[in-house]
C-alpha cells in the first residue's frame, strides 16, 4: 500500500511532463501543416542526385575518373589484404 505514495506522485509528474510537451509543440507550430509531409512524398521532384561532400571533394582530384576518388580504392585494397591476416 505504501507503493501508492510513490506511484501516484510519479504518475502525476509524468502527466505534467506530457502536458508541458504538448503545449510546447502547439506553441512552436508542430501541428500547423499536418498534410504537407504526407503529400510531399507523393509528388516527384526532379532533383539532381548529389554526392556527399567528402565524395564530391575527392572525385575532383581523381585521375581515373572514378566516382569516389583514389581514397576509396586504397581503403578497399587494404581491407582485402587485411582479411587474410586476421587468422
């Protein structure tokens, strides 16, 4: 029965946190555009595919014309050599 002295205040505290989070979300506009994100995925936007920043920087300096540059090739070669040495 004494556990109720812990659980009731704990439950009320969690309820207060939930209400505070809901009020914060309403005040900061989290519920303004409910349909926008759901409809956004339905429409095809023709954006050009872009490389990540690191891959873009290394691809400018590669001589072999590979997409990821020489750093990617070197790391994959060292991984292949390291697989046999693990025994």
